[in-house]
C-alpha cells in the first residue's frame, strides 16, 4: 500500500503467514536459534531518499493458523501471524522501489512499487 503527497511517499508492506505451521516450525528450533528471522529489504534507486524506516528489517517469526485463535465479532484478539513494515521515501512520482521479504523456511516474496500510483 502506498500513499503520496508531492514527492513524499508512505509505503506499507504487510506479511501474513497463511500456512498451518509457524515460520519457526517448532518451539525447539526457535529456542536453539536454528531459524533466522523474517527479513525485509527495501532497495532505493538513485535519487530516492529514505526518510523513516530501515533498509533492512528483521521481524522475528510469524505464527501459523494452528496458533491463531478463532475470530468473532465479539472478540477482536490480535494475531501473531501478520506483521508490517513501513517507510517514508522522498522521490519523484514514478520512481520504482523494490521490496523483498525473505525467510529461510517460508521462502521469498518480491514486489515492485511505483511511487505515486494508487
């Protein structure tokens, strides 16, 4: 998701583990530091400036559906199967920004965002 005002752009990337198992698979794997964190990278071309956020973010692990309680209109419990990263970028409209989320067990997701487009 992007929002723009002039040459300032807000980018939000939401990651969701839709699988049954957590990204760390087992609690033992997590306890023994056998699983690296979910990492998100943003790549800025020349002429783009990062105002807020980090070029590389480490986001820990995401739980799977086996650990997420049921949802009803009577309970709005937060879940641990989603996370988000946000950046503010200063760049001309039309600039392409590359995003990459990597987890050693969950895989890689890539996205390209064109600033100033809805």
